[in-house]
């Protein structure tokens, strides 16, 4: 059977196929989506971009109505899929992965604490004078694992496995921290009726898990109900994804070689990396730089966020991990050096996706529009951190053949 593709078309197809199989593919696509959004936001297409994001989308079933602009459907709906994948990864890692052994989690856990605490303190130092501005304290505390791993993968085989494991483990603890922060600090007034629906969904999920139901359909149906209830409850709807993931069986008791968690991870990974996160980046990274001057750059919000990501992340992670190693609480992972530890700490300042997500929630209750300021700080801090982390690792890691 002969192919209808010309040699040039086949080469293009092979290149795209190889690209989507690489570790860096998702991170690179994420960067391209963000750059495209910034270019459009600084072009005559800006009104169309805003019109697209403000497009009202409504779903109504009887008395139940969900009406939101497209941007919020992306942030509340698509990102629930992302958090579902994060929940699956957390469950697998905690039960049988790197996080299942205490000796392997001490150092990245300590680093994650420093990487969240110090950036938050730096933001507070810049914005402590204004109670409303303090709502953004958690924005620089987040790490974008897709971006960070994408940059790391550009160094190829020079990166030791231990360094990838350390970065991934640290980012997982960072995600846990972000989930807790969203649940505790970025919720509006509670609706007890909606929370009651969530409470009813949970024992149903327990029954499915205990009965070894491995088909995803019943979990999905209950998950959708739980997401809608979360949306109406005041608790952020994306947390429904994390809760749902906790009840997906790790193993099929009837077929121990099959893991529903791993199968769903595999199925969702490409969708999240190549669809969900790029769409989120495109919808949230568009920032018009028209009229931006020194006053905007030096405003306490972007300055606090950028400083928190660029300075706070590397200082918090490197110093706390260094103290843990020097005090004998933990050991330097084999294959890593002080230089590579510092490079990873700097790389964790790439907060992009998670910082943008938390930023979209931070000032909702204050009534103050700080979207421009938060995006500016996130983009500047993330770019600076990514460049510094890459340069340090590129210099410190052994040269390839």
C-alpha cells in the first residue's frame, strides 16, 4: 500500500509526531501559546481577543443554570481536568511511586515549603501596607511543572535521573500546597445546599472504589455532578478534579496487571499537555503593554510577584534544602551537586500556569482589578527564572559527548 503523502509532507508529519512524543513538547507548546496571546494582545486584534474571552456561554437544565464568559469556563472547567490529572499523579506517587518512601520525599518536601513560604513573605514585604493587595500573596508560591520540565528537557541526556525526580517530587508537593491554598483561602461564601450534594457524592465514590468498579463512566457522571455542586458551593470547582482522582482504583482486583489510575494518566496526559494547558495559557497570558512605563513595572503587585518568583523561589528552596543536607536531615541525591540544586531552585521560579490560575482567583473578592499587574509580574518573574535556571544547569551539568 503506497502513501499519498509527498516526501516533504511525510517529513513534516514525522517531525510533528516526534515533537509530540518529546518531554519538552508540552512545555514548548505552552510557551508558544503564551507568546501568541501576548502578540495578539499588543496588536490590532486585541478587541477580537477580548471579545472571544468575554463570549457568554450558558448551559441550562430546568432550573439549573450555569452562565459564564468563555474565560471562566476555561479556568473553572478545563482546569478541573488538569487538577484531576494532578490528583491521579499524586495518588500513584504516594502509594507506589517516589513519594511512597520517606527517605525520598524529605528533601523535596522541605524545599517545597521554602519555595512557598519565602516568595509569600517577599510579596507581603512589598504589599503589606494594603490589605486588599495582600490577596495575591500565594501567586508567586506556585511552580509550573510543565514549563520547568520543558526547560530541563532542553538539556537532554546531560540531566541525571535523580535531578528529574527531585524536581518532579518538589513540584508535586508544590501542587499539594496550591490545592490546600485554593481550598482554604480562595473560596467565596459557602452554599450549604451545594456542599450537601458534594457530601452525597463522596460516599457514592467510596462504594464504587470498594466494589472495584474500574469503568470510568460512573466516576465521570458523579464527578460532573460534584463539579457543578462545587461551582455553586463557593469552593473552587477545580478541586472536584482532585477529589474525584482520590477514588479511582490504583489496581484492578480482578486483574492486578491493570491500573485504572495509570491508564487514565496515560490517556489524559497528552490532552492536558497539548490542549488544556496551552488553551489556558492563551486565554490568560494576553497582556497589552501599551503605555507601560516605569510606574507600572515598579508597582508593588508585579514587583512583589516577580521578586517572589525570581528571588524567593531560589532562596527558599536552596537555603532550606542546604540546611537540611548540612544538618543531616536529608542527603544530596546521587548525581546532583550544589550547582544543580541551585539550578533547579531557580527553575522552580517559573510559576506561569499555576501562578496565572491563582492570580485569576486572588482579587475576585476585593473588587480591585489587578489582572494587568499580576500577569506582568508572573511573566517577568517566570522568564527570568527560566533563563537563570537553564544557564546554571547548562554550565554545571557534565557536557555531552
